[in-house]
C-alpha cells in the first residue's frame, strides 16, 4: 500500500479514537438525563413542589454543563501566526547548514523580532522540525492534531475549567437529591418498577464520578493559581536565565484573571473572557530579561536584552496584558478593554 494511503488510514483511525471518549460521555449524560428526569422526578417523586424544584435546578445545571462541554470540544485549536513560520529562503538556508550552531544563528536571527522568551533545555531556540516553524512560548506539537497547536489551551481552557466545575456540580446535585430514594431502595420503600434500578445506578455513578471530578478540578485550580500548564507542572519552562517553574506566575489574582478575565459576570459563563492575545504571555516582574512591564498607558516596554548583549525589540503588550503587570488589580467594568482582534491569534499552552 502506498505511504499516503497508510497515513490516511492512520489519521482516520486517530479521528475515530478521538471521538470515542466524547461519545462515551454523551451516552452517560443522555442516560443520566433519562434516569433523573423520567425515572426519578416524574415516576418516583410524589410531591409536586419537590418535583418542580428538582427539575428546575437540574435543568439549569444541565444546560450550563452541556454548554461548557460543547465549547470545550468544539472550540478549534488555533495555529501559530504566519510570523512564526519560516520563509522559503530561510528554509533553504537552514537546510544548507549542517552544523547545529549555524542553524541556531539563523533561528536566533528570525526570532529576534518575535515575542519568544522560552528556550530548550540546552538554551536553543525552540523549533518544530515537522511544521517548520519557531515554537511560540508555551506551545508544543500536538500528537493528536499532528501540528503545533493544542486540544485544550489558551482558546478553551476556561471552557474546560467550567466543564469540570459544572460536571462536578451536576454529579453532586444528583447524588444529594437521589440519596433519600437510594436509601428507600434498600429499605424496600420504592415501587417494584424499573425506576428503582435506575435510581440505584444513578446514585452509584454520580457519586463515583464526583470523586474523580473533584480530584481533577482541584488539580487544575492549583494549575490556574500557579499559572502553569500540565506540561509545565512536570517540566519547568526554560528561559534565557535558566529554568523557572514560576516564570509565568503573576500572583493568584492576576493568574486567575488571565484565564477568566476581569469581568466577574462572565466568569461562570462559557464564553471567552480571558486576558491577552494568546501569542505572548507576560512573565513575572523579577525576570526582567524575559519580559518587561509595559506602562499603564500601553506603551512599548523596555527592550529585552539577550545574554550576548544584543537587544531584541519587544512586541508591545496588549492593554489587557499590561493590566496584568500593574500592581493594583481591577475588577470594574470601566477598566476592561474589548479584545476585538483576539480572533486568529494563537499561542496556546499545552495541557
């Protein structure tokens, strides 16, 4: 079989495997809806007031849970900007060079005008051989998508966090409201219908999922507070001055706002409200050689200086990024700048 045909079959199998977890969750949620709404609330609960309250609260949580899940899986991963791709002449120049140091000189020349602060463990410019581009900070080649982007990252990390939160709330609500009927099942206090088996398995599944979801949500809340991705939690990012596990941490409130934004009213809603453009990330102020703070007016920050003394022009920070570097956090709507040109700008961090 031709190599191209083998690659097509491989990609097809990968796409099928990618959707298996999604279909599994969809089936579990569909069954839980049937079991809770029809078998528990409509068939088993006798009190009208209790039935109405349970159904109203359940559907509010259910809608938010499905909405967050939809946003998580259908928000397309974004690709690095064209500025990070090598031109045809640069590709040819890079291919002609056999020595690694000469190739690094070429890459450093290309990277000097780009907002790139991180390096490889050896201090080299991060470069993707498969995609032929310079890797933006906190960006990695995704083995699932087979390109430099991320399945969960800058564009949908807030959605993923809300999905975990609402799914945990969903399971806890089902467990709490199903508990008394679960007890009645063991005391033979339920009618001998198929509903009692749905009530039994509904309680077991919801309580079991609650434990795993609570653990996962707690871990990602810790990551948000520290401003780290899962990869950065395992392997600290490398800057010009060396390894720094807290290199992107700006403090709890600013780390949180970088993901959820300044406007409190948008925090629980699965719509994008994070700060920044996804192409560059402000680093902590102690690392002056990595990222310098911009003035409150959004003017261009001080030029970054490399280890060899050469100045690398810094790309001006967006107003939302500059606000993250100020000392006083703002939670008022009057301080929010609309991020009109966010669409199409990438730089996702891999989770």
